[in-house]
C-alpha cells in the first residue's frame, strides 16, 4: 500500500507503530500524522517542506517529524526506498528530541535496525513480538541524534524575493554579490539585505552558501561530475574552498560524502 493510501491507517491505533517501506511514490502532498515519523531515504535525496522551510535530507541521513506537524514530502528520482516508522506519541514528553523536526546522520546500528524491519508492513500493536524491537528504536533515537544537519532552505511567498531566489538558483555558477543581484533587480545593497532578513530570516551570504551546498548535494548524488566540476558548477573558485564550506555544514568532506 502506498503512503498516500496508508495515511488514514497510520493513525488508527494511537499505541501502534506503523511500518512502511515505500518503493514508488515521489511526492506526498501536505499532510500530518498523530504519530512521530522517522524516515530514511536510500539512494538519493528527499525534501520535506515544513512551514517556511525546505529541509534537504541527503544520503546516509534520516529525519524526524514530530506528531501533528504538517509537511510535504518529495523524494528525489534517484532514491530507491523510503523506510518509515510512525511511532506512538504518548511518551514524547520524555525527551525534547521528539518535539523537534531534524535531520541526522545515521549510524550503522540504527541503519541495520531499520533494514531489519523491511519485511514488516503496516501496524505493529502492543503484544506483538516485534513491538519491543520497534520500541527500542524509538528509545535510542535521542542518544543517536545529537548532531542535527543544518540544511534547511528558507522560502517565502514574497513574489519579488521569489524572482531573486529563482534567478540565483538558475545561475548558481555565477559570482553573486549583493551589488550584482541588487543591480539586476533594481535594489540597493542595503534594501536587498533588508529584504533577505525580513522575508527569509537569514542574510544574503548565508542563503547563498546554503543554496550552493544543496546544489552540490544534488550533483553528488544525481550526476557523474567530479568534485572539481561540481565546485566550479556551483560558483566556487577552487575545490578546497568548496570542501571547506561543505564541511562547515555537514561535518564531512565532499570526498567522504561521495562514497556513501
């Protein structure tokens, strides 16, 4: 059963854990659950739209969405399996982790535990021999999720800013500055800076760095380009500059990430 078709089933029993390993759907429109969602994407990127942000989930990372949070889920074409566990929420107050959305690097223990559930499908209720195994997965999440990945692209409904962001995305290889973008759209550098802060909540430079990292993740996972080619394609003048910026966001080098 697809995720869209399963949405009513996921929330039927408040104490159950719902297990799903989805192999086909690429876009799940705005929805929410009464359960917390743990998902891991194999083979590619996933994008989660929440409020005024787009979370970008790369390979070897999982995401947690608290119960009751509306979101849109889009899975990249190169992804092969979306592994999801939907957990009861009655004990979420025992750790702040369960109330925050986040992206985290997966370790071998959690990955193997998720894969162990791949032959299970649907609700697992209290009393089922598998329930304790799933309960253990939920219980170890806070200790295994101490380093969140800060890759969340802000977005806005402001039409003028949308035009600017689309232009930057389409011309990511260019050397963008507040002066060059301002001139392109008839804004002073000061006005452009203020527009970024008021509509996105981050600076022009912060957004540009984040956009370049997101584009690099897409290229690493979806193309055969070398890291040097990717660095120049997203606007860096050297591989070392790209590598340092990538490390600041992900805490791994792009060469290590490429081997995932």
